[in-house]
C-alpha cells in the first residue's frame, strides 16, 4: 500500500494540500505545473475558466458551497503563475453505480476545466487523479462525473483513466444535450505506463 506521501506525488506535477503541508520534494523543481488547493483568492480565475471553457456557468456562491463541502477536492492547476485549470468535487451518499443495491459514499466531480492554451499537457488528467485521491481519503468508495456525450476527447480521457459509462442522462444539460454518467471504483490504481 502506498503511503499518503506517495499517493500525492507523481513525476510531472507539484502538489500541495492543506491537509498534508509537507512539500513533496522529489519532483518539485522540474514540474511543468503546480497543483494546489483552491483558495478564495482564486475564485475570479476559476469563474473565468468556467466561463471560457464550459457552457454551464455557476454563481460565485455555488463555487464556494462546493468548496466548503470538500475543500481538499477543489484543486487548481497553476502554470506560468496563472491558474490554468481547476476541478471541484463534493461528497455524496447514494446508491452505488459500481456495486448494485448498495449505498455508498461517492465523490462527484462537479466541474473540471483547463484553459484552451494549456490543454493537451496532462493537466486535466492530473487534476482528476488528485481529486480522486482526496475523495478517497475522505472515504469515497467510488467517483462519478457527467460529461457531454458529444465531448469525445473528454470521454476518451475518462475511459483511458478507467471510468466506465454507467448510464446516459438524457437532456441533462440546460441546452438539452445528453450526458454520460461515468463512474470509477476507488481506490483507483492507474496503470503504469
């Protein structure tokens, strides 16, 4: 079993958490971007990323409510001293999508986005992995998200990460678009490349 320190470390990302304040020294100096906990000072940057990248826009109040529900799973990615992406999650309790007829604690990826200039650098994937680790530490047994059925790049990314499509939520989005509900069992052990 990995230690908490090893779970929060990988070769391309710097990651700091309020819960584990130790800087992970191994890979910090060469990392191309920094993953760190969201701070209220980041709110305007996160809202801007949300508005640029996603058709679903949320109020500042909504972002802060999600943050309060699970602060360790609201993470931002910094590159070139700018917030380049974010992920926000909350914990929920309900019927499992993985284990039939069982009630479980679930992590819900409410929103994840990376600015267009910073895409295809692995930031989105690392945000999801870091959030899953935080949700797991909070006792989540699985993690789920909704993604537009037409968003082929995101669907492919999530499938490559081990998410399975649980169902289709018809007319899920405000504009009437359908969503795949994708789920993964926690703890997640990503394949070694």
